[in-house]
């Protein structure tokens, strides 16, 4: 009934390609100053740099990257539960190390604890889990998703008003029914299953991220519409 696995993954890359978005280019302006063009300061302007007039996006090569993470999976299945099958599952990934050196002349950066902006969207941990029960006629289930907090580069913290993006939880649910028994003409070897699914069941709002490139001001981990309903039909033969 049980199956579990724990994997350790280590990655080493030299000259890894990195796409500079507008935000990343600003975060790393000191490494690639030519990609950010600023207007000259007016006399008496108290700021240390002029307003940005243009940014050049594109792919660059960073010196090297070293990362280590753990992957844990757990599955449980009970085939004799109330005339059907009960299944439980869990998936978790957690980074214990993620270091990057942008240029041979720059310092090694701990992207988990003090990021510089090159590892956009990097989360220290995230997980998915769920449970479902089904038999030959109908079934139901629920899935959960967890996205851990994300530490922000120092340059982004004043706008955010914090040093991180908050964690996020989402739950999805579904019910399904086998319609084949209502349609005897399709035969015993064919089936038609209908499923109604609700994603983001509790309509959880995404956490605030002031520097989101879309301008929405949130960190979008799923469908931006919020709660979503869907109907699907699956034929078997």
C-alpha cells in the first residue's frame, strides 16, 4: 500500500545561460551597466542615479552555478476501501544550496538567503499533496499546493516593503461519475466519464509582489482568474 522515495540532486553548471528580464537587468546593473541606460542627473538632484530611459533584455552567460536539493515522494493506495480505492500522495522539493557566480570577478552569491535577482522565482521549498477515492461508478478528490516564501534581492525590498514574498496555499477539488452505465448501447468495453473540477476552491489571493513584471503587483502561482470551474468528458474504449 505504501511507496516512498527520497532523492538527492546536485547540479553543477559552467557558463549557464541566463535571460535578463527588465527587472533582472536592473538588479544586476552593476555587472552589466551597458544594458541599463539612464538620463543624466539634473543639478541639485539628490538621487545617486538618473531615471531609466531604456533597458536591453537578452541572454547572457554566467560563470557557474552549484545547487543541491532533496525530492521526497509518498504514495498510499487502499484498494479495498468501501468498495473502491483510496489514494493519498505527497510531493516535496526543498533546496539546501543554490549558489551562483555571475562573473569570474564577482563574489559567489547565496541565492536562497541573499539573492541577487538572477534566480528569478526560486523557492526554497514547494509541495503538492492530495487524496481521492473512486470506484467503477463515481469518485471524488482534493489536491493541495504549497509554495514557500521567496527571499527578494536587496534592491527590490524598499518597493515590496518586506524582504520576501509570502507563502501561498491553494486547494483544488473534483467529483466524477461514469456515464457509461446510463448509456447501455456503448457496451461493457467502453466508458464515458464526466468530471467537474474546481481549481482554487477557496479563491485564495496570490501573495503581493510589487515588482511583478506584468504590473499586477502579485506573485502569480496559477490561474490569475482565481476560482475556476471546468467540465471534462473522458471516453475509454
